[in-house]
C-alpha cells in the first residue's frame, strides 16, 4: 500500500499523506516513504518546490503508537525537510497532533484553513515533544510553546499563525497559498536554494547541538511506565491513572 501520493503541476510537486486507516499517523513505513519521496523531488530538476498535504480530516495524528518510527528516523526526516534545497510548503485542512506539528515546524512555509486544529498531546500520554522540538523551538514563540507543550490544549489556526507555527491561515487554504506558489514558480532555483540555506542555518545548528540528547530523551520516555499507561489509556479511550 502506497502511503504517499505524488502529483505535479507547473513545477510544484505535491506529496500527499495517504494513510486513512490511522489518520496519517507517522508510522515507520510512512516516515520512510515520505523521506524517499522528498529525496526524489530534491533530485528532480523539473521540481521547483514541494507541497506537503494530506487526505481526510487529519494532516497527521502524530506518531503511530503501534508502529512508531525510531527517534533517529524522525529526526532524520525533519532535518531532510529543513536541509532540502527546495522550499517545502505545508498545506493543512484538518487536525494536526503531536509529531505532525514537527512536520509543520520543519517546512519553510505552512498554511492552514479554519478547519484545522492543533495540539501537542505528548504530555497526555506520558511523553514529551522531544525530537520535534528541533525545528519548533527556533521558529515558534517560546511563551506560547510553554503553554501548549505543558497543557496539551487544542488551539485553532489563527493562534497557530500568531505564535509562528503557521505562516498564514485563512478560510480557503488554497487562496492563501496561491500567491506563495506563484512567487516560488517565479524564483530562480539557485536563488531559492541559497536563500533557504540562509533561513535555516540556525535551525540546523539546533539539530547539530541537540539531536542526540533529544533522541535519547524520546527513547527513554517512550519506554517508561508512564508512557505504557498513557498509550494504553489512549488506545482504550479512557483517562490515564494520573488524571485528576
């Protein structure tokens, strides 16, 4: 089963997360397929930019609890998006949770419709948003992240744009993105690559400095008793034992 659909229009390659059975959760298989699709797009001289979008009402539900990618694989995918010599644009019309927010943080530009919602739900299953912090902490308002990381609250697209998680939000995400994609199509490929390099230098510094520590933190927390209880509670649709 193919988990990533590929289409192209006027030099823009669209990669669509298509794993409806688990709400586009980030399984080891999906992460691997997305990494391969990004590599092919990066190497194709006919591709000017990449749009990352989704089927269904969920962009991504976060890590697949039944088949999660390793911390190294997830960090590798996020770094690949940041380092890719072509702009990567997220197009969101549904819900984004946990690890899915790391994809938004890694993209150069991210836009969403009013139907989208967002939440860092890791603390509610006994873990932390560790690896996804690599692109998020350098790009997102720290006071807002403190609130949403610690509480797991849901927030809307306008708030996501205010705190820097999104570039823009609007009723019709395609209307929001139309001038963005037009601008990318009018830009020289080498100029785009070098400009992106300028913009991502600080983000890549975070990967270089913190990837190992955050990967170890993620692995330790996912192996903890709290995580086992949190994941069981989530899958059984009940409150975890620590909820008061």
